[in-house]
C-alpha cells in the first residue's frame, strides 16, 4: 500500500505530470531531493509511469472498444499479442478468462482504417469465437480526467501551488494546434516517458530544446496532448474491478453519463455505439463493495434499462499504446500423457 507522501506525489503528478520536483516539493512541504527519491522508488517498486497521450480527435483517430470472446486455452496468448501492438491500449482479461477487452486506435479516414487491426487481423484468428466493436463516441470520465480516489490527497492550497505556473509567464501565449505529421516522434517519446526533459525530447525529435518547449506548450494549451499517471489501482485498496455495459435511452444518456462521472467508484465512463450505449469501469474494494455500488447507486438510476457486469481479472496494458516492459505470459503446465 502507498503512504500519505506517495499518494500526495501521485496526486501532484495528476495535476501536472511534468511539474518540476521543486514545485511539487513546495506544494508537499518536503525537499526536492525527497520528491525525487520517492518518485524513483515508485517507478521501481510499483511501476508508476507518467505518459503523454494525444486527444484522439485532434490526432485524427477513432477509438474502438472491442470485446473478444475467445477459447480459454488461447486467451492469454492472444491477449499478449494484442499488448504488443502499437495500435492498442487498455488490454484486459475479463469474464473468467474467456473475454479480452481492448481499445484499438484506428485512423478516422476510411482508407486508413482499412489497414487497422479491427478489420483485418481479428477475424482471421481461429481462437476468437465472437467479436463486438463499440465506437467510443464521447468520454465523460477518463483521459485527462482522473479517477478521484487516486487524486484526492492534496488540499486547495497545495493544488493552487502546482497550478500557479499556468499564469506565471505572460510573455508567450501558446496557440492550440492539431497534431501534425512532424509531431510523431515527439508523441512517441512522451508515450515512453512523459517526464522526459526538453533535451531528451530534442534528441528524439531532432529539434532544438526551445522548439520542443514551445511546440509542447502549444499542444498542451488546447488539450491536444495531456499527461496521465499509470499506477495499479490495487495500491489504492482496489481488489475488485469490473466493466459495466449499460443500455440507456438516448434522451437520458447524457444525464445518466454525467451522473456516473461523479461517482468515486468509477474510473471511466463513455458513450458508445452498439446495443449497450454506455460503458464504465468500476474500481471497488471487494465484491461486497461492488454489489453495494450496483444495488444502491446504479440501481437508483431508473433510466438504465439493462446492465451487464464483466469482472476484470487482469490488466495487461494501460492507457499508453507503448509498453516499456512487456509482461511475460505465465508458462503453461506440461501436458501429461
């Protein structure tokens, strides 16, 4: 489990993933050396990562939430094959190990989408017995919006210290822009390490550090690029995870989704296409906590007509399409004659 300083540091990184250790230290009332040591320890011991991600719309991408029903004996191998791809994120084993859920990032233009995993690779895999694809239409919670229980440690004064820099420099006004082809190397480097220095980003892109700083400021200003903190929710006392697939009347969809986005138990809420038009991810202490949430909170929302609960057994890949260290599949037991 994380201690109070760990949680405070993670909350600070949620506010600004690239904040200098000196500013984080000022907000947390500790030394910069303490912050640096604690950050290195969290990276080593709990695999904490700060990653730079792009807004899909500005990146010219459509996100598809894909559910694969698979043969149990092949589920893990197929899941790791999906993990290795750079056009996937959020790969999960669910529903007793016979379902894989993943997000596929496909070019929005129809010609580019023809080369995507969604239309070519999956149907040719014999271990897949069923596929349903849900286009993510609108995200109400997730992406730049953090799970509340991972960002609830700092008080208003501490949060204000971390945000003061946003209005500190009036000599340069960033201009929000769409992602361009030349931004590819910058985004790739930020997906690997969102806290990479300007010098390191300059080396990755071939630009000068000044050009990197200004381009990154432009992209952040309009929400084109944002920074996420990847850390296992289990370190916050979460032992039960589930995907919730709901059907809501279109007239009530926006109201219900906005209500769910205010629930502390949820880390993701999005409107989708398909027979279930609203999906959420629940993070709970244990099965009893999940049951209480489903009965007493979701149960009070009468506009939800159907609900399917899909327990998540294992998260194999997080929000970033890039994996810095690929987990190894568990070895299969020997077959006895």
